[in-house]
C-alpha cells in the first residue's frame, strides 16, 4: 500500500502535466489557464456551499439521535472534491466532479462500509437520590445547632 501511494505521488503529476500539454495544444494556452482558474474558483464555492449544507445535516442527525456516519462520509468526500478542484489539473478535476455526484458518493460509501465493522458502546451513570450512607452523623462529622456555634 505504501509503495502504491509513493508511486501514485510520482505518476499522477506526470499524467496531469501530459494532459495540460495536450489540452493546451488543442484549445490554446489562455483557455487552458482559464479552465484551471475557473475550476479552482468553483472548488472554493463548492466547498462553502456543500460544506454548510453538510454541517446542517450533521447538526440535524445529532439532534435527532441518528448516527451521522453517512453524513460525515459525505462531508469528507465533498471536502476532498473541493480540494481536488482547487488543485491545478484536469485529472484531479475529473475525479472531483465524480465525488460531487451523490450516486458516486453512495457507491464509494457502500464499498467502504462493507469493509468496516461498526461497534457501538454505551455507558450510563445514575445518581441515586438516597446515598448509601447518611450524611448526617457520619464518621468525622460534627452536627451543630445554631446555638452551638458562636463566631469570634
């Protein structure tokens, strides 16, 4: 897995540069730069809009007592999509646009969820109104009436 990650860090920029060159030859330099800058701006807008929407869904899930696993996964994928849109490159933009589509996110979520086992644990604390030992007259306690205490 580590080798795959290291190899992808080397290969993906080379692929992005090759796509840049091909698109630049086809449509020209300035339209290519305009597409890259437009994608970066779109990434910022998407991050803001979708991020606020997902935060609202997360708040609703927590307030109703639902597990927010799906909402958190959507938020992570939308955040990754926005990051990929902000980074320059057509391949990363293509992957980002895929991550913004809800059916693609559902497919990825289903694939990831099948690989994990969710374990839920609960704990509770109950405080009794009647303590085990009475507080009045316990060991080390001196009970005084109002007449027994005189301030000096």
